[in-house]
C-alpha cells in the first residue's frame, strides 16, 4: 500500500463508458480508498466519487458529420481538460472510449510524462486500422473488452490486454423473466417489446418515431402489446415523453427511468439502436432487431471505410448473423415489424445457446482486472 494519495484523471463520453469507468473506480478504491478520480464523469462515476469538470452529455455525439456541428465546443472542452491536468498532473490518465476526444488528450498528456490508458479499443478491426499508430503514441496500455482485439495490437507491438466486460459480470448467465416482470409490475402473460432508441439525443430524434410506428404495426397482431422504453437520464426521459405526447401512439407505452436490464429481461423481444445496448440485450438473452440511421454524408463515407461484414455487436462477436440488423432505408416500420412478429412467438433455443457462449467468453471480472492493471502500471502493490 502506498502512502501517497493517488490521483487519476478519467474521461468518459457516454453511458457505456460511464458504466465501465464506475466499475473500475469502485474496484480500485477497494484497494486505495483515498484515491482521487476527476475528469469528465457520468452519474454512475460521480456516485462512486469521481469529480466532473464538464457534463458528460456534451461529449455524447456520434458520426463523422454530426461532430462538425459541435466541434468548437468539443475543442474548448478538450483544451480546458488538458490545461487542468497540465496544471494538476494525475498519476495516470484513463480515457474511456470516446477515441476522437480522448486519444489526442492522452497523446498530449503522455508527452508530458503522464502515464495513459485507453479503456475500450477503438474499432480498428472494423475501419481505419491506421489509427493504431496514434494509439501507440497516445497510450501506455489499451484495455480491450472483446477477446479478439489484443491480437490487432500485438501485430504492431502495442501493449493491450483483454479485460472482459463489466456487464457480462453483472448480468447472470441465466436470467429470470418472471422476477423482472414482477419488479416492473408487468403481467406474466403479456407480450412485451423493449424499445431503446439510443442514449444520445440525436439517436432518439432519428429513431423514436420509426420505432413507435413499428410497435403500432406489431400491436395490430398483438393488441395486448406493452412497449417499455428504459431511459438513461432525466433529459432523455423528458425528450421521449414529450415526443410520445405528440405522437399519441396506438399502442401501450411506458417509459422507465433506468433499469434497462430488467426491461430487456422482462421483454419478449427488443428493438434498439446499434451500440453497447445490443451487447446488454445479448447478455439479457433477448431476441432483438438492431437498427441505425446515419446522416447521408456520414453513411456514404462509412460505406467506403467500414470493412466488417456486420455492424451489430452480437453478429460481430459471433462472426455470423445472429440477429437482424437494419440500416438507413431498411429502418422502416414494415420491415421492422415483420422481423419482430417472428420473435414474439418463442425464445429460439439455438440463439440462447449462442448468446450463452458469448456471455461466458466476456465474463472475466472486468472491474477487478482493469483496476489491477492500473495499479501495475503505477507500480503499486496489488
């Protein structure tokens, strides 16, 4: 145990990063309870004692073109964070995902002699593999959440390790739908559709209307259908509730503050935006339809740069099409409802087996593994 107070700079850019970072912080503090964590934090990180210099929501933007409309503000935030850590150097800086924001910050801090870690490998295996060279200049280590990722870095002699995913540790291998429904006060025999249009405001604006229209089509065949929409924060809840009041859906809809795992486990099927939530749905063992819409220019650019066959995480992890994934014009109520209707009939045992294999492969005590690796980098006793 060290007598020196350990200072950790840490920046997360969205809900998924907030989950990972909070787990790391909580686990690190078991060994070093006086450690100071500060940077840009979401509500989970703040709940375990991380001080936030800016609202995490400001970093929550996705898409090549979409970032341009926020670029001045994002650059201001990054410059301010860099100045803060230059004047108050941490023992280590951890950038959690958000690579376009964090890697430049990490590189500048590393140049000042500060140790840096990037938690969540950028998708160099899917597009822009050349980014590994910037990652090498920016980091002392990369924490990978998927087992196939370290090999990409080994090819370039870049330190990287697989730590697993905290959600795989938190969610049981066998989920209990009955208990989840009791917790949410949902009838045991009711057809339930979980709808997750995304954690970012832009995603909600892009997908919510189409998702509700799709649910209405499903309700024509299943009049008792209940739509549950878990929301990540008060701001998203306000936006979604306001839009639902305008739409006046012809289907029963409830928004649920938080509790996304219980909502997914309670559901018969999930309709959701592409992203980390698809991994959560897999771990909750739910059949799903994954959809996404990009700005037209972003889509055209990605068509030429993206080299993976799939974009939905369950399909990438399985190396085959486990779940339907819809993009751009295919994100329409007719196609979505057709795919959902087939899922409402049963749990598909083969799909459950595939989900279980992936779940087991990601279950590695991620929080503890990541916290121990931070301590090793700092040459602390572990």
